[in-house]
C-alpha cells in the first residue's frame, strides 16, 4: 500500500439485523431465547469434546454458570456475538463473533468460534464464515482478521481453507488457562475479497453438492 491518501470512509458497526444464508441464519445473540439451544449444542452429549481446548473459558459443568457467561456475551458490543441457527430445522448449532472492531481503521476479526459437533465439517460451517466475511466488507472494513493459538491445528487449517493469508506468529502473546499462547495471525483484505467471495459462492452453490457431499473443494474455486 502506498503512502497516498486513501479515499475511504470509516467503517460501520455491526447491527442486530439477522443475516440469512441458504443453510443457516445468524441472529444477534439473545441470552434468553438462545440459551437452551446453545447449552445443548456446546455442552450436550453431541457437543465437540475439543471445543474448549483453546478458548479462554469453559467447559461449564453448571447450567447457571453457563447462563451467566452467556448473558455477559450478549450484553457486549465487542465482541459482537451471533447465534447460528439451522434454517430448515430451527435448531441452534453454535455461536461466534465479530470482534476487535476498529471502524476508524477498517479492521475487524472473526473469533470465538463455537460450533456444535453436528455442525462441524458441514457446508453450514463454511457458509457462516462466508456470511460474516461478506458482512464485514459490506460494513466498509478494509481488513478481516483471524487469530488462533499456534497449537490449534484445526483453526489454522480452517483459516487456510477459507483463503486467509498467514501473516506471522506473535510469540508469548498471551497466557490462557495458565498456559503460554503463541498467536498466529491471518487476514483477508478488501482487495482480495471479491475473488474469495466468488470462490465461496461457487463452492456453496447447489450444483457443487451431490448427496450432501461436495464435488469440488473450496480451494479449487480459487484457481
């Protein structure tokens, strides 16, 4: 990027309008309406046993503790949490957030990704990231970030699959649950997004699936 003046306006903040996809709907987290569904998705018998390994909170053994935590998340503006709802069944599949929101510089991050076991490795998970990336750039952001513990191989593979560019590792960046965290950084810029958006939409298209299985991988749509 040159030092020339940017013809760019301050980005907008996220809002409470639902975001509709083909498979899922994203709703602003409501601790009352969504608590039962999220408890089942994140703590129930079919939840992901590795879900909490790299998160700074959880797991929750007591429902009251979980509900209090959820209420704090819902009350905040950064992170701005969304609940993931299956459009066909109405079942709550998980939640995630937009966070580290800096409108003056057009910077925003997808984080706190918490999907129930049944949602993982499905088209719904990919559509969620597509919808939040699309929303982030529609709000006027110049940069979308993805950060994770350098030991979190699943998150790193996901970032690469989604088309984020690796930028480096911040060593001894945090202490999480008493353990050192080196943080790996990825990003997508607004200049890169149009081609990535086209790839996401090609992958999510009806004719790219047969019997519920993909025909072409997301990476192949990026050429």
